[in-house]
């Protein structure tokens, strides 16, 4: 940790800071500059909290030098982690597209959706049985029967399923229905009790970025899962909240290279929630792959205009197929396959 | 709902929109302007979703006219709701200050804290037993024993207690320990399953605003609680996330008058989390009361420099007492009491 | 314009609104819904201001239906505008990369830079003679002699030049030095007097997006230029300001398809300022082209570690050449050429 | 400056950093920690740029220790600066309210406005002759004749005038018309050429905060003015841009104590532009004074519903008088006068 003293700090102020460092079992390194004295704390700085120094007299600010994340950090592991879902690799050379409807509605809808997913060449399927909705009066998802419809449509087509877990009490049911990838939604990125529980199971987890989460907070949320023993974590950028009102969110493409520099884990992108309109999805999806994403999470509905939620952001089966073929070209251009 | 047609929309496009409105059991009102045709849907517009219209050919945009919140809305009730906590009114003429440490640490610390809270003239006490921490390696709160320490210190001094509930599975324990006010933290503002559960109990709830939640989303989160039958809801503004890095959050003072225009429920402010530094707290607290807040949630620690978390934002007992006396003057100037 | 009345609005309130509409020479269309009465104003709504209605008794809100931009709007012109710079088309099938150093430093540096720009296959050159710097004590650019160095290095290599105009009093000098494209920087996007002046000359203008400008404000800034008679406008997305501190700005890739839907003018991207680090530039540049950008504005310095400003975001000549060849693949994949 | 080396940095990397420090005429102080080596540069760190270190091999990050502002900094001067405008002190014990219409419209309007300003007990008057408008088709202000109307109405009532300067070429006219306080608007906060020019004259300047300017950028903008020799600078907080759409801007009340900690110059608040609605103004104005503001800039129009711009945010003369009397109570409660 580095502690910057105020220019008016007294010798006693400095001595108190040094004392506090030593009490925590670290040693100090004092550097007197032209305008400020700086104190470095040598040892495991995780034992120290900047806040405790910043309220001491004569201290201007204190900051950690080492990043707070460990297991998910690139420093902890050489190379990239490839998360395998029923044998399908996420984070390797091949880009994976996970497609399907926003919400599970009926067995017929799911059957048509699964067929379209397979036909377009996607290898995993998504569908929401439990839906986080802004309004308590909106459709909240089919619940458990939704898990069954999703699994019934996907399994015969060898499509592993991805679905969102909102309530910690439902985890057991997810395991019963053999959900292949547990999705943690943006609103639950810092639902720490939920993170701790999925950290204890041996299932891949897609961790969506919170609406206004910094990269550091997102990495720490993943660290909660990893600290429990589950290292099969996939980050999913899905747009952040900004001042712009012309579209729902701003897809933060910069997060892709920046995150990949910090972590060895895979990073995918959800272009559907980011933009909120189907006509934006192809541009955003292509950009994501060009920027280095390891996969996509795309909404597709057999008949978007009849969709029970987020109707305006779902691609049609034809649009999904067309997107897959444009993606192939971009993937090749950046040395990846689809 | 209002649907604005594109300037290139055809007669068939318009007819399809009208059809869709009628199918939902509403009637239409078509207004042909100089540059755009506008369709109004007459009837209960909650049956319609803008998204379903926005993907129709020839539609430029569709929007609801009526606000989506009902029970919490000012339209639903005349006058202001006063939430009573063991007889102490929140939302009336008197401003209530809820004070106490960030986290419960030891029985001795809690005893000293409760004494200081009482001595300063505050009528409710706060303290965290379960702490939402960014890092899994940080102190996570004492848990259940923290509830006991808090209650043991507060009860003899007739101080109702306020503490945060993070995990739906702990609600029963909160009821056992007779927690007086359940706090829902910023990170859980859209943890809908948690909201639904606290909606079923008969306890006042402080609902903190999410870090980047709009007023509308916040009101809808309250609506989740209210829809379950629990109308004892207190909104708590605690700073929003912006681009500014000179302080932790930006206290959104404008939210106070704006929220009070929309809802009949009380609005309080947490100046401690907003600024993140003890030296900012008095300015922010005075501003909140001047702007019309019904109360404050303030961090105070018997010895801030020994606090286990957020040490730099806690007031000392002396600072809390001093703040209470400045608050009295401002409260009087705006026609309130303390 | 649409005016939504409050649910408590009286007949007199409604009559006053209707009166005001008629006084402005428009006619009204009143639609009485189940919960709200809505008034449509028929005629040229630009004569009306929502603000004047919103302060009338009984009015909930008022909003324009027609977009406020005209000349730059897609509605004003079929197809895409191609801006020609000394014969080089921007906005057509070919993607143009404008490269060069952040600031003009010396004749030797500019000569080396121009050679590298040409060698990499870029067709236009950038370089700053007047630099907007956060600090008054930082290097402010060489000024007029910088224009000369830039022109002397670029002209022999047939590279049209792009450089930033900050001060309206310098416009004449820019014309004297035959600057080919005038760049308006992010901080001056709403320097309306500057916009008006460049609107009067017959030179292509690159209009960078303000740090927190909405698409609508950006389009209106372009409208200022267009209203003066100069329609040779190129939009340049360069990252927006958000809460994220891991990188300088967030490149708003969604702005590309969204802007192209609203305007017929070309849209380019500056990946260098967006990320602020050279290692991010290739990812962002590839993403921009994949998303549909018509060109790029890229910083390259013969020796980045000796650059007088923004040293950490400049590519080396080798990195620029490598980027050009990756761009070619992505451009081809989305049906463009480089 | 502090340079943090990567954990993988080699001895050669470190040597290169040390070399670069010495070449700039500073000396180094190397501190080897458990996980990172940290290098402190001893001497005038303004000679060094973090960017130039961050692109060196083995460097993780580099940061300045000393704040970049000098003249405006609290370190440069003991106590608070009181700016005098025709003998009226801004920044002392007395809080000053500057009131008047958004734009100068007619001599009659200005006469009525000046009379209302005086009657309410305000001691300075505002009015816009040159208006920065988002749309080129909106009313752009009366221009020079507006200055005359403003001065004619204000001078006989001993009200010094405050008006906005947008174009550097108009400065001379402002001096001719004896404008008492030059206002630099939010959109021009980083119009550096304009700042440099007003830095050369001997007139008080109100410097509004840019829509998304950090405190540091705002202080540096003031430093531009101060560096030219003009130290009569008044900061004006007027709301920042955030994700919230329920009101125009978020008044950043935290900026008041935070700015006052950094600078000796006065800080005032514009509650009218912040909220954008007249009904919010009293709450925001009271909060500003409670938080420590030295003054207010308030919009008042003799007949708001006839105002040519921003009609919905202007107070009536009666509302202004009522506000002044509530302000008196709050001012007294925080030890100030009005």
C-alpha cells in the first residue's frame, strides 16, 4: 500500500502512520519528495485498509498497489481457461453462439426455437424460466415448468442449456433439471449470497456484468464464485448504463480487451440486451467478435411479434442464420472459427 | 398508450396497429398530423407493451402514458403516509435520524454506540450484522450474533433497530430477533425474490436506491413490496454512481422533491454512504433536510479509527451530537422539527 | 406535439391548452383515454415549445413528435452522402483510415510520420497544431508553424490533412494553409459560434462527439454547421464518459448503427482517444469497422515513447501497418473495402 | 510521481525507469515490496508525464502525487478569497443571490425583472443576451442590444449585471457595456481560448461546471483563467449529466464541500438549470445553502409562461420573494447571512 502524506503533515503524523503499518506486521519505506512524503507498506497489503489510513491526521490518501482479485486474475494462471460445457469449449479458438428466446413460453414455441437454434449452427441454447422484470405486474416467467420445456426441446438436439438463476432457493431445482450453464443476471451480479452458493456447485456459470459495475467489481464478483471452489466462470458483457437515451444500454466493447488482460477466464457478449432492438444486434454482434469476444448470447424467437417479453430485441430464425454467416467471416479475419 | 407512426407508414401499417389495439380489448383514436400520424389506445394500457408495437412495420415509437406504479403512487392515496416504528413516526413533521455503526463488531462497541446514539438525541439505531462487501476476503459481518448484540444494546435504551437483510433465507431469523426495520441495500434493490418476501411480512422496510437506478425503477421495486401487502416502505437515497471520482457517489438531492411528487411514502437520506468521507457528512445531511428529506441514516462509531469497515465515513459521537444541533436549525427553517 | 394532461386536469385546463395551440396557428386533436386526456397539436410543431405547456395547470408533460434535426436527417435525403476530400471518398464502400501523430512536433517527426502513414496504406493524415489540453501548463501545440510542418510533410505524399480548429479567429489561417478537413474537437462540439463559422466555409468538417453528448445533441450540432450551408460533415465517435475508470472513455459502438439510421452523413471512429492505450486500439478499430464505421482516425507516432502528448495511445508505424492488414479482412467480411 | 512496476518487471525495466527519471532532472527512490516494486520520483514531478512511463516495458502504472492546479488551489493561499463585484462581496459571510430571466427579451420585460429582483432583496442581476441553444433554429438571444437592455434596467437600481460570454470576439463589447461579471457557460468550460482571453481582463468570472466535468477538470479550467492573471473566479455548480431521466440534471451538492476543500475561491449554485423545473428550485436552493454554497444564480421571469426560453424553470417574482425568506432561515442556521 502507498500512503501519501499531506504537505502539512507533521513528524508525529508520519510516526503514527508508520506505527500502524508495523502493528499490522508490515514494514515501511519512507520516501521524502519535494512536495509530499510517501510511505510504502512492505508486506501483505491485504491486511491494511486504505480507509483506516485516510482518516489519520496528515494523510492525504492511501491506495492499494496489488489488485484485489486473486483466483480469477491473470497472474494466478498462465494461458486462457477454456470452460467446457458438455464437451463444447468456451474460451478457445472457436467462438460459441448461445441462442434462444428471452422467455420460455410454451412447449411448441421451445420446440420451434430449438430447431431454429440448431439449424443456424449454434451449439448451445438459452431461455428464461425465471424472469427478472422491472414491474411486479409483468410476466415473471413460467418457473419450474419452464425449465422442463427448455430441457425437453434442447436435449434431443444435443443443445446444452443456459438459464438464469435468481433465487438461491431454486439452485437445487436447477441441478435436478440438469441445467448446463447457470446464468447470473446483471441485477444479481452483487447478490453475494447467490454468488457464494453457485460457487459451491460444479457447473459453469455465466456472470453478467451489472448495469453500472466497474471491471474491478465484476472481477471481484467472479472471485466470490471462484473462492467457493467453482472456477468455471464466463464473463458476459451486456451493456452498461450511461446518459444516452437513444438506446437501452451502451455495449462496452472496450471491456473485452481490458478484461482479457486482467483475467484468464472467457468473455462473451450479449448484443441483444445491450442495444434493445433487433436491428442493432448484427452490428453489435460483429463488433464483439472483432474485438475479441469468445462467444455471444443472442435472443431469437420463432415469432418475435408474439413474444411475451422483449419482443423488439429478438431476431427471427432467418436473421439468426444470416448473422451466423456474417460472423463466420469476421471470426476468420481475427483468427478464430465459428 | 401513444403510438407514433413513421412519416413513411402506409395505410396497411396503420391498419395493423389499429387491429392490434382492438385485439387487446382497447379502442383507438387516430390523429393525422402534418408530419406524423399518432394513434392513441383508449382503455387499460397496461395490457399493451410498447415493444410489441415498435417492431411492427411503420411504427416509429410507442410509449405508455400512465405511470407503471400504482400502490406507491401519489395518485393512489391523498396526503403523506407516515410509517410508524414502535410508535416513532417517519414521514410526518418530525425528522428522524437513525444512527449507528456500519457493522456490529462487539457487545462493548455496540453498547458504546447505543449510548452515543441516545445521547445525541437520535431515536432509532442502525448496525450491520450481514455486510455486502465487494471482496469475498473482506469481513462479511458477524451474522446472527450481530443481530443479538445490536438488539441487546438498543432495546434497553428504547431504540428500535434497523439492519440489512441480504439473503431471503435469513428473513425468519430477522423476525425472531424482532428487527424493527428491515433494510434492503442498494445492491439488492432489484433482487425481486427478496422484495417479494419482505412484501409478505408486516415490518417497515427501508428500500435503498440502487447505484444507478432511475426513480421509476426504484418506485417499481417498492411496488414489488407493496404488491405483496406490505405498504410500510421508506425510500432511502444514498448517492448514485456517476463519472465523478473525487467522491464515492453523488448524493442526488433532486431525487427528494421529485420522489415526493410521485409517491406518498417517506423519503430519507444516507449521507454517509453517499460521500464516503466523514468530513462531507454534515454538509450533505443539512442539505438533505433542507431539500425536504423525512430523515437520515447516519454512520457513527464510538472509535472510527478502529472500525472494521468504512472507517473513514463514520462520525464520532461528538460529531453526531454537533450535527444534531445544526440539523435542528435547518429543520426549523423549513418548518420541521427534529 | 403531444400534450398529456394530468388525471386531475379540469375542463378549463384543457381549454387553455387548446387555446395556446390555436394561438400558435396550429389545430388540436383531443383524445380522452381511460386515465388521461391527450392533446395532439396538428401543424408545424416547431412553433411550439414543450416547456411552455409543461408549466400550464393540469399539464403532465408535453413532447415533440418530429425530430428536431432537418438537413442532416435521413428524411431529408435518400441514400448516403459521400464526402469527398481531394477526391478521396468518405462514406462510400471504401473505409478510410486517417493516421498521424497526436501533435505536430518537428519537421523531422512529421516527415517520418507521413512516410509511415503512406507506407501503411492510409490515404489521409492527421496531426494537431492547436491542442486542447486540460492543463494550461501543458504543451499547447506549435500553432501556425505546426500547420506548415504538417502540410509540408503530407502534400508531397498526396495525403490530404486533417487538423483541429479550436479558435474561431484561426479559421482564416486554416484556409490559407489549405487544411483539407477541419476537425472540431469533443470539447467544442457545442461551441456554437465556432460551428456557425465552419458552416460558412466550403471544407469538409469532422465533428467529434462531445464527451457526454447524446446522439440528438450531436446531430443538432451538425445541423448548426449544415444550416450555414456546409453539408460536408463527418461524424466521429471517440468514446463517451461513464462511471468506468479502467479506461479513459467507453467507445460507444452502438452509436454507429444508431446514427446511420438517423443521418445520411458518414460516421467514423477514433479508437485512440476512446481507449487511451495503444494496446486497446486494434480491438476497438476492428470492432468499429465490423459495426459499420466508414473510417477511422488513428494516432500513430514514429517513436511513441518520445511523443510530446498522449504517448501511451499512439501506435508505432509497425503496429499501424499490422492493423491495416487485419482491418482488410474484417472490412471484406462486412462487404467493404479498405 | 509514483511508478508501480509489474510483478514480472525485470532489472533492466527498472533501470530504464530510473534512467528516465534522472534524465528529467529528478532523483528516484526505489521501494521493493512483497509483490510489487514501487519507484518514487523526487523533485518537480510536473516535468514528468505518467503516459510516458506507462508505455515502458515492465511498468504497471504511473501517477502524479501532487495536484495539477496551483493558483486556484487551497495550498496557494490561506483563508477564503472574497470576490468583490462593485463592492458586493461573494465568498464571505453573506450569501448572494443573483436573479433574473434566462434571456433578455424586451426593455419592458427587463424593467419588470429588475424591479422584481430588487424587491426580493437580491443584490445582483442576471440575463442572457447571447444564448447557447441546442438547436440552430431556436432563439439565439438578442445579442448586443440585449446587453443594453440589461444594463439599462439594472444600473438605475444599483444591480451589478452577470451575463454569458460565448464568443471570444465579443469580449470587447462586454467591456464597453461594462458587464460586471462575465459568465462562462457549461458548454464552454473547456473552450480554452475563451478562458485564456477572460484571464487577461480584470473582471470577475463565473465559471460554470461542464455537464460532465470532474472537479479536477473544473479546477484546471479555472487555472487557465488564473494563469492569465485574473484571480476573480467564482465556481458555479449547475447540475451534472447522469443516467437519470426524471429531471434534466443532477445537482451535485457534494461538489460544494469537496470543492471548498480544494480551492480558496467562492462556490455558487444554479438550482434552475440543475432541475429544469420551477417547482424543484426552492428545494435545491435551500439544499445548496445548507451545504455551504456562497451564493445562488436563480432564474426569475416577470411572466414565466411568456418566457422566450426555459419557461418552465423560471420562478415568478412572488416565488423569488418567498424563496428569499426561506433562504434567510437556512442561512442563519448554518451561520451565514443573506
